[in-house]
């Protein structure tokens, strides 16, 4: 399934994985200096998944990261300083210091939807983004990620089913890192391959080595191309390992030492570096050049972040609710004639004739457009306008008078019989 890449693409994957790890290493130092005010989550050992999948997207495509997908943000174009400042709650951060972790996005330029802490909820959100892009004629693909633990939430299944029924151009990356916090995947899912869950909804799935960045990219590229071509959603299960605890506060002592050692030997950056060296795509000089570039970039980005001021107190009461244009101006970007999806071209009479459903009055008073199979569809006017053939009097009044006459006649006949007895 691997596709041949250009030399630059191979090196890009290497650079972004190195950048991903360097950014997180820098944040660990900031965290230990008490400069990060919120939680800090590591993607150590999982960089190939974030980088490989997001690298398969086009600039116009949309993504929604989770806490271990910093690599995807970097590939999309988020500068490291924004990630640093966001975690340090600085004024120049994307949220102006109102969040101490990864909850930020960029709807205008980079097409990034902010993470949602309730795991699984990003799935229906991104399915909606994919459907909106199709409606506007943008030919986009939407992508998000979920962990093995998050795949057991109800909204994972609801969202995946919704994507399948709508045939949405959507790619879901399931990062099976073997641990849902401290729960091993075998204790929560009786499946060897979590990709099998896609079968229940009639969608395609891939299983890929999550520590092989080229394999991840190749699978993601194929999935993205198929989704964009109208083949519907696709799930990719990337098998990997979370080498650190759930967050900085978690030493992960529940992980067997043998398991950790096995996966440390399969470090995705080391594996890709060996591949590049064997294929003569990277030598010692090229590696040193990349390292110097990273060191220079991160020193500058960290300095900017640390010099950014804390937000002023009066900012706390602003931006709590979106108030329209003064909050943000986001307009639909139509890439198809609006006439295609607005009346009269899109107008379809909302009438269905369904045998066996009965008939009755609608909310407007007219006869409902459904009927039994052995009767004709009732077609009439609202009761207030219905006229009888008897002097143009309303049907309802005629019916009442007729019923009254019938009752009186019946009463007289009954009295006559009693008299004769």
C-alpha cells in the first residue's frame, strides 16, 4: 500500500516528527518550571500518526485534533509559539490566555476545529463539516482522531453511523495506543482489530503500523482520495503505543516494563531515520542541518512565548459568548451556484403517498396526503373552506343538522312503537 514519495516528502515527514517531539520536549521543561498552567499530554511514540495522517490532507481540508495531535497542528501551519503560549495562558495565544491546554482552532485560515474534551464528540462535528463542504461545493475532506478508549463512547458509534448514512467525505483515525488511561485495551474491547467496528456501519477501514510514518501517510492519502471522490467515510486504525502516562502527573507504573522496552525499540523517528539513511535520502550533514534549524526555531518561539504578557483582568468578561460579527465574521464560501440548492431548482413537493398509513387532517386543516392502499388519496380544502352542495353551507354544519334530523326521526319512531304496545 506504500506509495512512492518525492525526496522532499520523505524529508518533510522526518522534519515534522522531529519538530513535534522538540515542541513537546520544550513544553516539558516549561511545565517543570511552573510556566505551563494546565495539563500537559504527550504524544511520545505516536508522532508518526499525527504527522502522517495530516500530511495527506490538502490545504483546503479540515481537521480537528485531540490532545496528542500536536504534530497535526504543526503540519497544518500552527507556529510553535502559539502552542507554547496556549499552554502558558499568555495574552498573545490563540485564545488570549483563556485556556491552559490545547483547546483552540483556526476556522478562517487553517481550517482547524478546536478539540472537545468529551471524547467522541468531534466525530459528528467533523461529519457536519464534511457535509457542509459538500453542500457548498468545496470538495473538502474532514479528519479527526479518536483513541481506543474513546472508541467505546456512544457518540463514536452514533457519529460513525451518521457519517455512513450520509456518505460523508470524512476520515476517522483511531489511535490504538493500547491504554485508555490505565485500562489496557484488552480489558475494554473484545476485539483484536478495532477497525472491525467500521464493518457494523458498512464503511471501509484500514489497519496500519502507527510507528511507520510512510505507511501511515500512504494509508491516509488513499483514504482521503477515496473520501473526496465520493466513496464515503473511512476508518484507519493505527496500532501504536503511548510511551508516557496519560499526562505529566501520571508515571504510568501500571505499564509492564517489557512492553515499554519493546515499543521504545520501535521509535517512529528512529525507524524513519534509518529508512532515509539506507535510501541515501539523509546523511549526517543533512541531519545536523535539520537539528540546527529546529534549535534556532524553538529558541526564538520559546523566547517570544515567555515574553508575551499575561492577559489583563478586564478581558475575563469578554468573549464568553459569540455575539455575531463583532465576535467573528465567518461566511459560507460557495464554490457552486447557490441556485442549485435553493428554490425553485431544489423545490420538491413534500408529498408522499404511502399505502396503509391511513388518512386524516393535517395541521393546516387539509386532508393529509396519505391513505390506505384500497382507497383514493383524499384531496380537499381546509375545513373552514369546505362547502357542501346544499346551498353552499359549510360541510360541518350540514353534517350536524343531518345528524339532528336523524336523531329526532328515530326518537319519534321509538315513541310510536311504545304507544302501540
